[in-house]
């Protein structure tokens, strides 16, 4: 089946087909009706002619009886009655007249053989017969005394011609009106679709820089839900783009600080004559380069995680094993800062579906934060557990915790807490927790941050 | 010359401090806006290098607070934002100059020199009095056209006195100009260096104002 994607073509086709069907139905109905009426009319004519003939027969009974009976031959009317002035609806008539005994008294030249009606039939009997290969209509009429029988017949194709004529007369105007109708539909549809075309032009004019709302077309109510939906899409799109732009700008600005540090430290190294200062500045250059690298890595990680609606592929893994291996990897880092990093394994494995690499990134970020903000000699505890059948990963430190007024901003990208300014040495990217939150989301887990009653911070990844 | 550095980034702060020290500034480094505000309340600085993105109190707010108290310390802001709107808001809040990160250390030093010079009321890059000419940019000093070699401390002291020409500088003020926080101040340092300077430029070059301090030039 051909699908018509053009509203105009579909409407034109539908209207045309509907019109043609109506036309056809009207034609058939008129033809039927006309045929029936013609039947009635012509039966009436047959009756009239038969009665005329009967009257004539009764009037000239004696002569007929004398001639017919004596000659033992029926009188044959042989004169040619086909005048030039014949009317188109004039009937070609054939007839026979018989007496009670079935004796033929009178007949027309080409009168067909007509079966006599059964004796007990009514006075007038109509019957369809065949004559010379054509359908004919026959009427047998008995005189009231039952003495004479007049049979009269005419061909019925005339009646079909009449029916056709009437049907054509009825249906023709519809057929003539069809092209006009099609034109009207065409222009009406074109006019109605104009607001849609304007809307299309309006939408085409939109770009990421111009996401203004569309004005609602007043003339086309059907298009208004579309416009409303588009406007909602535009506002969502504008918000997303805004976020992206802000994030890109923020990222660029964030990179400027480590670059400034690298540049200044390098210049200090070039200018200082004191070997200790020189060495220190050079080490700071390296630290700055490391920090810029880490920031770029975190940015890339977030850029890759952000557009994901869900994890591209998940594996069955044991949360406890994953956590244990990350904790083992980070022991050296903890030792450098003279901190204790402990892992409490669960009694049973904790099976989850997820991405082991991403989970390791999340846990490493959490442990790095704890190491960064906890003073030397601190204790960092990592615990994996099943709480009411739901996996739970906890990192707690003995650091200063967070200011309650800062807590809501901790997940903001590039936000660094007060503790970050006081922390010596390494400087975070301000993206760590945002990355952890994103990874948690992708794993169907929730990130919870809470100050501990006895000091320090507790960060939890709680599976839903 | 004593400068306050307000910078939360450990690496950048360390670098700027080292860079300013190379230019013989005594540098006090604080890491948040509130600490900066308190430092500026407690101490007179020749200039302040101020980052805008700071924890606890952002740079602009610190600057407005400073100016609202009538403190005219020259302030140079460091900003990561380079749109003109950011620069305008910084200058409108009372900054005297700004630098966009990453910046050149030499440019930071030059801009600070210009700020301090303008604040002392001179527009020429060199300071001079009684045949003594001091060029803060090249750190060269001459007497009647003849180059005189000075130690870093001697230079800083002479720079301070010439910057406050015709005004009395207390011994404590001169000490603060020589030493940043945490540096050990030796007793009699100021007297020792004044003595050195008088030997090089003549006893009459620096006046002793009894009980108050020292002065270069006439009473203001």
C-alpha cells in the first residue's frame, strides 16, 4: 500500500474517491429507480395498448369471427408502421388476438409465439419472454366475458435505455463538479497549510544561538500543540546549552590558575640565584603541570560520563573485591601523608551489576578527598556492606568535616570547600564529587555526605 | 616595600610570593578573603595583590569593604575571567589594576611598581632627591650620575624613604617594609642600614627626627 505523506495529496485523493463513490452510488440508484419507473410506465402503456386493442376487438367481433373463423386463418397486419416521424420513446409493438378456443383471430406480422395464460389466471398477466434473441415484455388480457384473449408485447431494451438516460442525468452534474471540487479542496488545503509553512520557516530560523519561543499560529489551532511542544523543547535545549557553555567557560577558567602557577614558578626558577629556591620553584612547576593534567583528566571523565543515560556495558562483580583492590592501591599515598587507610570487608561477597573501572574511579576520588582534607596521623575507614539487601559503600575520615552551609554546594562543579583552601599541598579539581555522583547515578546508587557526630566526614554510596 | 598577597591557590600563591620576594618585597600571604580583610585592618601595606575567587569572602567584597573604610592601598587584582564586564566590575569596586591569569611575573612586578609609585604621588618611574636617583625597575641607584651599589635591604630602605619623601617614617614602619610575617627581625637593623646609607649618600641625606623616626627631604 502506498503511503501518502502529503496532507494535500491525501485530502485530494480522499475527496476525489469519495466523490466518485457518491457519484457511482447515485448513478446506480438512479438507474435502478429509473428502470423500475420505466417498467411501471411501460407496463401501463402495454395495458393501455392492450385495452385499446381489446376495445377494437369487441367492437368488431362479428367481422372478426366471420373472417377469422371462415378463413381458418388469422388476419395478419402487414402494413409497415415504421414512419420516419417515429418518436424515440415510441414502442415497437407486436400483438395477437385469440378467442376462447385458442383460435388465432388477429396477429401482427412479427408477433412472437406467446404462451397462453393458464385458464384460471387473472384477467391481466405480465410475463417476461424472449423473442428473436431479445428480452420482451408481454401482457395477456382477457375480455371480461372471457371470450377473447389479447396478447401484446414489446422489447424491453428500450426501458434499459431510459434507465441509463435518467441515471446519467442524475450523475452527470456530480461528475462535472468533481474537478471544481478537487480545485477547491486543493486551494483550501493550501491556504490552511500556510501557517504550517510559516511555522516551518520560523523553526528553520532557530539555531543554538537563537532559541526564542515560537509565536502560536492563530489561524491553525491544530498546530498549537506542536508549537507548544517545540517551545518546551527549545527551553530545555536552551537550558542544557547554557549549562554546557557555563561548564566550558568554568573549565577554561579553572585551567588558567594551574597554568598561571606553572608560568610564575618557572619564571621564579629562572630568576632565582639561590639553589634551594630554584629547586623548590622547579618542583612547583612539576606540581602545577600535574595538577593541570589531573584537571584535564577529570574534565574528560566528566565529559564522557555526562551524556550517558546509562552504562554502556555492565558486568557482574563483587563490590567488596573492587573496593579492597582500590584501597590496596592507595596505601602508598596514605603512607606518604602519614595516614591510616583501613578496609573492613563484608561477611559475604556483594554482587552488583556495574562497571568496575568507573566504580574504582569513584572510590579513589572519595579516598583522595579524605586523604587531602584529613590532617597527618588521621584515620580513613572504607567499608563495604549489605544493608537490608542493598549494597553500601562508606568512606569516613577523621578530618574537619564540612560546614553545614557549604554542604549543598559540595556537588557543584568547581566548588571547593573551605577545607580546600586550608589543605596543604595538592589542590583538588573541584570535580571529584561531581564525578562520584555521576558514577553513582549510573549505577543506581545515591551519594550521601554527612558530618560524623564525633568529627570527620562520612560519605556513602547507597544502592537503591 | 610590604605587599599583601591574597591567594587561595597554594601553587600560584607560592609562586607569586617567591616572585615578589625576588623583587625585594616583603610579602604577607593569606589564603582567604576574610584573612585578607583582617590583615588589611591590622597593617598598612604598600600594595595588595588580590585574587577574585576566594573562599570565605570573595575578592570583590573584600575590595569594597576596604574602600568603604577609606583605605587607599593600591590593589592589583588577579582574575581568571577575561571579559570586559569582569574587568569593569573589578575596577569599579576600587581596584587600581588587574592581571588576567596566566600572567607574566615581570609584568606583575612592573605593574606593582607603577601602582606604588602613583600612590606615592609621583608619576616618573624614578625617585630622586638631592642628586640621588633610584630606579625601582632596574634597582639601580646613582649619586650625581655615579652608580652606587646597594644591598637588597639598603635598597628597600632607601626606596621606602624616597617613596615617602618629606614625610617621617617610624622605625617600626621601616621594619615592616623590610620583613614579612614570620621573618625574624634583628634589633637595630634599621639603624644599621640607615648608617650604611648615610655613609654612601652623606650624613645630611637622611634626617633623624627625634622620638619619631627618619625623613628624607623637608618637613611636609
